[in-house]
C-alpha cells in the first residue's frame, strides 16, 4: 500500500498551491445543498472577459468540466478565459452559499462561434491549403462534407457540456441546450451543433435533445 506521495512530501505547500491555482482539486456541492426546483432554475450567457473577473463563478464552471471529463487540463482554463470566440452558458439557482455571485451552477456549456470565413479563406480550407485554428465545424463542412460554402456560414458549436453529477438525468442538459439554441436563432446562427465521440449514451442524449447526425 502506498503511504506517501511519490513526487512530494506529505502536505507539501507547493503541491497544494499548484492544485489550488490550477483548479485541479475540485469540490462538488454536496447533495444535501441542492434542492432542484424547475421554476427556480435560471439561464445566463457569460462573456469570458466578464467571467475572468468572477473567480468564484469560473471555479464552479471549471469544477463541473473537470468532473465531466478526465482529459480536462489547466490549459483548458486558459482557453476558456482567453479565447475570443468562446462563450459560457449556465443554468443556475440563486444561493446564499455563494456570497460573491449568489449563484449555484447546476449545468454549464462552452460554445464556440465559428464559420463566417471569407470566400478566399473558405476555398483555401476546402482545398486543404490552410486550416485555421478554432474552426472545427468549418473544416468538417469544407473537407468531410465537400461543402466549400459551409465554412462561410454562421456556425455555432457546443465544445463541452456538463451537469452536476448528483442531479444528472433530470433534463438540465437538454434544457440548457434549448436555451442556447434559442439564443443562437436570435443571433442569426445558420447551423448549431456539436462534435463528439459517438457512444450510445451520448448519441441518445443529443438525439433526445433534438439534434440530428
């Protein structure tokens, strides 16, 4: 039985500091704190620049992302706060347990704004001469679907979505997608979707949420 950490001494201050700064030791809200009431759940879209000024809020967001996927890295936090094409969407309940924001995040999604490429750049992407970063949807349309014009459309892609594990299966993820889709329609998005590893569980979730492969 391993009694002592391999890389550090017990209670090493640098280890605890790095875990805290990079948000790698997330603490989920206890089940007893959550009293889910449909009427009390609210939706909000947050610009990452605003999120950067609200550490309590982005800690909640990142905690959800870390618990949802084992490949979440500190660099994902940097992209979340720095990438100009990303937006953060949350479902939350008002909570006195979070005095700085007053919000307990129940579900979150990261959305990437893509497409709208100039005709010349779209043609370059289609011909395989250029692959702009952060344009997964545009590349899929141009290269895999053989649709050069697809990269010029206004595209919106769900990059990540996560719900508090203790309240999964209660329709919060589907409701969050509905809110984001309605906002996308208002914003003039032509195509709204996601890209993911097609397991049975994930495919069923997206299908039940009204998405088509």
